[in-house]
C-alpha cells in the first residue's frame, strides 16, 4: 500500500524552541518578584510596543495592507477604557478586553470606507480616518474634550486583584498596580505573538501569504481576498484597541493629541517592524529590543534623535529592506517560529 | 444670507490654496505612481526657503518666490534622482517608508534650524485689501490671487502635459515605462524632471501658504492630508478635478466653520469620506490605472 | 553590423537562450522563426537591453552594447516594434508617432508626412486614441512609431500576431519602402510564409538555440519543419 504525501508545518527544532519559549515566558512572569520597579516599567513599554508591532506586521507584512492610521485604534482603545471604567464603572482589566471588542466592531465601518482605496492612497486614507476619530473624540466633553482627562485614583487603586498582589508581595498599592499591569502587558504581548503564529500556521496564514504575493492568483485559487483582508483588519484593530486600552490604563491620563499621535503609535511601530524584519514574527521582537535601546540612550537628543530615526528608516528601506532578522535568517537559515510549509514524502524524516 | 454667500466665496478661494497644495501631489502620482508622504513638509520647507530669501535679500515674497523657484526645482530634481528613484518599483512599502522618514527628517530639521516659532511672509498692504462685489460682499485680494494662481498653475501644467514634447514623454512614461525606454526616454531623468516641476508648483503653494497665515515646521502633515483629499475627490489623473476637489474641501471647511468653528477641519474630512463612499474613483477620474 | 555571440538570457532562474550566434549585415533583412517559447522575443529583448546579457555578447559595429540602458541603445539607432504593439493608451495616434521621434538624431528620411504616406489609414485616425484602432492599424502605428526614430536597424517582434491574412499582407507591403531607405530589418515571426518571402536570410530558433540558418531559397520544407519542431 502506498503511503501518502503530507504537508508539514514546522522545522526541525520545533519542540526545543517551544520549550525554550515557554521557559522565557515563565521567567518573565516571575520577574516582578525580584526585579527593580524601573525595569518592570520599561518592560511594560517593551511589551506593548511589541504587541503593536506584531499587529502592524500582520496587517502590512502579511495582508499587504500598509496602514499609517493604526493610531486610530490605539486612541479608540484608550478612550473606550476611560469611558468604560469611569462612566460604566467596569473593572479596568475587563474594560481592556471590552475596549478591544468594541474597537474591532468599529473597524467594520472603518474598513467599509478605507478599503475603497489601494496602495499608498489606502495608507493616507487610514491616516485621515485616525484624524476623524481624533477630532470627534475631542468633542467628547465628558472625557475632557480637547485637553483630555485623568483616571481618578478610585479606579487606578482598585484594579482587580490588586489587594491580593499587595498582600502576596508585601508592596505598596502603586507597585502592585504596576505588577498587575506588567502581567497584563506580558499576557497581551505573548498572546499576540502566539495568536499571530497560530494564524500563520493555519489555512488563513496560507491565504494571507498568497494574497501578499499576488491577489489575482490568490483569488483564482479560491481565496476570498476581501473577507480575508477584512478579517485581518478587524482582528488587528481589536488587538490594537486592547493594547491602546492597556497603554492608557498605565498612563492614567489621556488626551486626543496623545492618544492619536502618529509618531508614538505609528512611526515608532513601523520603524520597529522594519528594523527587525517585516513579514516575520521574529522581526518585531528584535526590532523592539533595538528600539528600546535607541530610545533609552538617544531620546534625550530630541529633534536630532528623530532625524536619526528618519534617516535610519530610509537607509534600512534602501539597503536592508528585510531588516536585521531578514538578513540573519537568510545568512544562517535560522527560524524561530517555523511557518513554512514543506512537502513530506513517504519515507522522509518528519 | 450674506454670511452664507460670504462663506461660499471664502470656501472657493480656500479651495484654490488647497488645489495648489494638491497639484504637485497629483502630478507625481500621475507620472510615477509615487505618493510622497513628505509632500506637506516639503511645502513648509519651501515656505521657509522663501522666508530666508525675503529676509536675506529684503525682497517682497512674490519676488523671493520667483528666486526660490529654480532652487526648489533643482532640489526636487536631486531628491528624485538621488533618493526617490531608488524606491520605485512594484513594492509600495519602500516609497511609503522612505518618504515617511523624509517627512520626519524635514520636520525636525526645520525645527532645529528655525525653532518652533510661528513665521509669516509679509506682503504689505496687499494682504488686507479687498474687492467689493456689491451687495455687501467682498473678496480679499490675496485669496483671489491664490485662486487665480491655482488656475494659472493648472493651465500651465496642462499645457506642459498636452502640448509639449516633454509632456508627451511624461504621459508615455506614465503609461508604460518599459516601452517608453524604447523611445529613447531615460526614465530616471524624466522622473527627476517631473519632481522638479512638482517642486516649482510647491513653491507657489508655499508662497500663498506663508502669506495667508502663520506657519511653523509642524504643519506639514495637515497640508498633506488636505492635498490628498483634494486629489482623491477630484479623481486620479485630472488636474481640473484636483481643483474641484480642493474647492469642495475648502467649501466644506468654511461652511463647517460657519456652523461651529471647532468643526472646520472635521467638516473637510467628512466631505472627503462622503465622496469616497459614494464615488470611490473620484468625481472626474481620468487615469487608466 | 549587429552581431551576437554566445548570447544567453535568463528570466530569474529560468534560462531562455543558450548561446545564440547570429548576425545582421547592413541593409539585410533577416527573419527569425520558431515556435512559441523558442526564445525569439527574448532574443530581441536582450539585443535592445530590456534583458541583461553577458558582456560582449551583443555588438553593434563591433562595439559591445550589452550593458547599456535601452534608452541609450535606441539612440544608437536600434528601434524595436514590441510584441503586442504597446501603443501608449494616453496618447493619440499622432502623439504615438511623435514620441517615437523623441530620441531621434536630427535629420533622416522618416517624418510624420512620410509615415502617413506609408500607412494612409493612420492619417485618417491621427487624433484618435491609440487603443481605439483596429489591430492592424495599431500595428501600422507601432511600426510607424519605430520608424520615426530613423533607425539603422528595425527590430519587429511578431507583427503579424493576431491579424487577419489580408491585413498582414498590407503591413508586409510596407517592408520594401523601409528597406529602400537602407534600414536593416530583423523580423521575429510566426508566419513563416511572409517571413521567408521578405527575408534575405532566416534563423530558426528551437528551445533557446539556433536550430537552422540559411537563405530561404536554399532551405527545404522538411529542414524547416524539423528545425521548427525539433527532431
């Protein structure tokens, strides 16, 4: 009897890498027990930028939808958190999830508008939409209008399980809150990486790769381009919304200009993805670490730092478009998150 | 009633300014399918160049702009030839990111060189003069000049495109860059020339921007958005459409402001979104894409 | 005048030409025949610089032109009538002809009036947009466009493709007038009869190699058949 061919996803060391990944995550979970507070705060930043980068990468590197308007969902997530926590009295952690869901729902009419545009015009269209959200939310007087508002202590001091953490680690309220936010951010970041990995391993990932390479070819192979792209756009919006909610829970203060800032939530995110390596899962991880270093050491140089970042973006696009991970991966054949399909013949090693 | 008519007139004049912003963007996209995210910042850069010329040589802004125009033409040529030509190709990410990076560099470079202070191009008494149209209506001379310049610029560009050998080369390259090479057209130089022409239009836009209101290094992105909206509303490939698009944005903004000053900019965006939903290809699409 | 030696060409990893040796002398008309995919159009693209070629593989008057940009090669006097005509859709017929003269050296026999004299159908439709013409008229326009550059060498890529026999005949009737100006012509053709009727010499390509070369009068049907389809 003939054994059959099968398609296998995964590389030679998948089990080992998965174990290593689990160990890293376990270490990170335990970190607040013995790390300095400043490190915890820095890591919160790293985690949420990583999550934002993974989402942007999924949208641009895989679905081919290059958006310079994702700050719309960061801002929406932030404002939804404030609204749900302050006006609806919801527990902030629950509000984060709900903010994500609502942001995802709002992405539907948004997509209805922006999907009418293609390519670079799609990009600017997403920016316009973000501006519209900003201007509309600036009219919301209850949340501070144009100048914004802060989260009252009754809310920030009563995040769920904060009492439990205080008792367990014997720390002040503010430290306990940071720890909870840290775990929430870690959950978001790790969850995002896992979710992206699983999506790309699935049929949807194959469809995305096909769309990215050639839409007509993908369509002729039976891929519903529109539905696939829409799903990715909505999922990314929901995820970005959750991250936005977390960011503003941590900052505890929101304003339209901050929540919808192109620099913080789009320019930096795109730079992270491009430096690390677009179209790969490993890329944004590397990119966020590089960006964190740059930010820590050079941000004090103000405008010159930004000029450097702009120049970096140009240089990378022209001379190393695949980013650091792209170069490393090609040179050494490394893959940490295997998603390539291989045809396994009967008799081959699995 | 007069208030509304006045808003109408103001809106049309403002549309002229937006059409000037948009014409350069439309041209570049038409010829090389490049959307320059730094377009607004380049307008601001041009305004600063004109400012420097007025201060250094003590000239009035119109003459300064005349002197600045060839400089800006050369800048555009060099920018395209040295940098932007390398980004052209099938992939849309490189031109997007490179022009995005360029936008950040220009904004922050201007901040370093000129600080965040607001500036203005002073044209003297002409700034406040107005023409009476009877019935209590009047138009400012400056806005009228802006609209007239926009119309002239579009006439000149159309003449260039449809009546000259260079314009033929632009259109051929836009249609089919590979076959254009077979005609002896050097794509790299054609694109650089096109960017030079676009920067010359940008110089005119910058002149009127600077005379109309205060400007500072950070206002670039908003100009890009208005320009982009005008191009999309008008329809790709049509410069008169771009003028119409600019006027629609201008009208939406002034009428919106009349209802509630805080709604001015939002009204423009809403008008854009409405047109986008109802007529995705714009009002007067021409280009075969 | 124009010669290739050991010319190879690739589309990515796929090799389309395996060392072509061919020559075109001054005033000659040479035809290249062969089945689909034999590499005929690829050969023309390599000559005009649209595809990269090995250094020294393509020579014009003895000088290598392989590394030059297509625009440069056109200005050296080689004009291509591309496969599928490829008129510029935004340009009218007359503008298409005029753009052909963009890279021209001043002087030369061909100008608008003379091209219209050669193809009167074009004169009637001079202001019409390129795509509105019939296939045959488009082909005439494409040839006229190439002539406007007053080339020393005219390369024609499958000018009979998709056209009715009577139209093909009309187009080929223009060839003598072009030859009369001393222009050398390199014709890539699937229509063997027409090609052999006008050509001084013929090459047959088969799967990226020259399978047959000679004068039409000296070649037998069997030879051509074997060279075309492969033994």
